[in-house]
C-alpha cells in the first residue's frame, strides 16, 4: 500500500510525480477533456553567496499520454528593484537561466509555457524570477513561508512577464529573514481543454 493511499486505492500518477501530489494532480487529464494539463514542480535553494539553483520538473498529462522534462534553473541575486518587473511585493530578484536537461523528451515548444506569448522552443531561456515572501499588509514573513514566484523571460530583446509563474514555500536556512532559503514550488497550466 503506497503512502497516502487507502486499501485498494491507487494513484493514476506515475512514480516520478512527487508523493505529496500523487493524490491531487489529475494525471489522466480527466478534468481537461481533449487537452493537456501541465504541472510544473520546482525544488532547490539559494546560498549565502547569492546563487540560486532549482530543478524544475515539467509534467504533461493528456487523456492518452504523459511525459516529463527537467529544467535546471540557476543564477544569481540581482540588484534590480522588483518594481521594475511589476512585482512590487517581491523581496528578491534573481537573474536566471533555464536549461533543458532531458533533450525535450516531451517534444513540445516550451517557450509559451514559460511565459504567455513567448516564442522560444527548447531554450536555454534567460530572464528573472521575483520571490514574494512577505505580507503586503505589515511586511511580515508569509505564514508557512509561502512564496509567490513571478517570472520574466527574455524573448527577442523584450521581457515577457508571468505574474503567477508558481506558488510554494521559501524556507530560510538561517535566522536571517531571507536567503539562503530552500524552495519548493508548483503551478498548473491547462491547455485546450474542451
């Protein structure tokens, strides 16, 4: 019997899906007839030298197939003010590059999934992510270390903004309120559902 499963129950998700999502993700796309559901899961950290490294697994599920591609997101903390990106609540900005590690196993044009309207295919993609870890009301750290991740991907000399790139947690690894932190985030994209 698998973790989180009752007697006789099984998940429709492949083993590569993180255990905490196997019972909540729609890995057969039954709620997206005729379309595809993309789940984007990231896990990684920043360090005391202002470097960030996150492994992002992008899962594609349709009614008849599934696949996964893995991206490495890496970069360094940027001095650019978050308001430059339309993310006034963000505390940190990171200049990053996404590099595909799995040779486009899914065979898709990934650019549009990173940012609406983006034309790139397989990357690498360059840009910025902004991490909003504090309440706008009183500037206290979000409950349960919640984080909103916004992204700006560079496309032919312009930045394409995605205000809701992912949501998750940013857990400090010291007594400091900020990096170094451990990150875990996820998002869902629905494509061409009937």
